[in-house]
């Protein structure tokens, strides 16, 4: 008998239905370690968890994110409160296409943001994929936490093998 996860609501984005949870992460750009993560229902908009992902103790001075995180209040908070430089992607609107400058900035930002996608690629290829055998938000959070930890250990092993004196 199969069970249904009643904690995970359905949501629709760009005409495509989704069910379940999301692993929102922030990483160290230089080494690729997951610094913080937040597990949410698939229905929660990415911009609602940005505060939980940003780390004021981070030595970096820049925020790289896709256009889902862009709005005026977030931009002001990043710049004035956290004093980080925002590289959140620009987005086009009806009758307001992106300028050549914004397209170039987005392309450069995508190269940095691709490092986040490498985490999820690693999940799929080496840590059993994105599907969870867990039911219930707390159980899924624990499973995602363990997978994130496994990724961190593997990442540490990568850097330890590459340069043993740099990581220790």
C-alpha cells in the first residue's frame, strides 16, 4: 500500500505542476561547499528563503542568484543591510527586453551560478538522485540534510586529494 505525503502541496510554475519539496542552497563559490540550506515545500517561492541562505559571516562580498530572487526590497536589503554586491540576474518584461549589457551580466552570472547546479548534478549522479523515499516534511528535511552532508564530505575529499595542505 502506498502512502501519500500530505505535507507537500501541489504547485504550478510555468504551466507545469510540481509536488514535493525543494533544497534551496548557498555555496562557497571558491570551493563549492554548501554553506547553508533550507528545505521548503515546492510551492514556496525562492525569494522567501533568501534571508535564511545568506550568511553575514561569509567572507565574500557578492550575491549571485537567478532572477527569481530579484525585487527592489531584496536588492536594497542586500546592498544596504548586508553590504554585499548583488549579481542577481536581470529579467525581461513584456515590452521591456533585456539590454545587451544585462544579457552579458546574466551570462557572466550564469557561469558562477553553474557551481550551484553542480551540487544538484552530483546528487543525481552519485548520491541516489532527487527522489526521496521519505514521507512527511521532517523526514524529507532529514534526508536532504544527510545528502547535503554527504556532498560536503565528498567535496572535502576532492580538495584534500587535490591539495592536502590547503584544506586542513
